[in-house]
């Protein structure tokens, strides 16, 4: 038997589903995210320089 007078469930909002919003996450963890970006930039720069250095070595 269906009871049609009961309210239907609504989808949860972002805060109800995750407990935080994207803006809160970015603002609270900005220093960590910036540090991760700096480390990634250093890693990719070092990898690029290593490839350039090794390509010069084997061209001769």
C-alpha cells in the first residue's frame, strides 16, 4: 500500500553530503595546496632539466 501523503526525500545539499563546501576546503587548506603545487613544479622542472642534460650527453 502506498502512502501518498508522506513527503518525498530531497537530495542532500553539498554541505549535508560532504560536511564542507569547496570554498571552505580551498581556504582552509590553501598553504598545503600551494606547497603541493610548488613541489610538483620543482619535480617537473628537474625532470625536464635531466632529460635535456642526458640528451646533450648522448648526442656527441
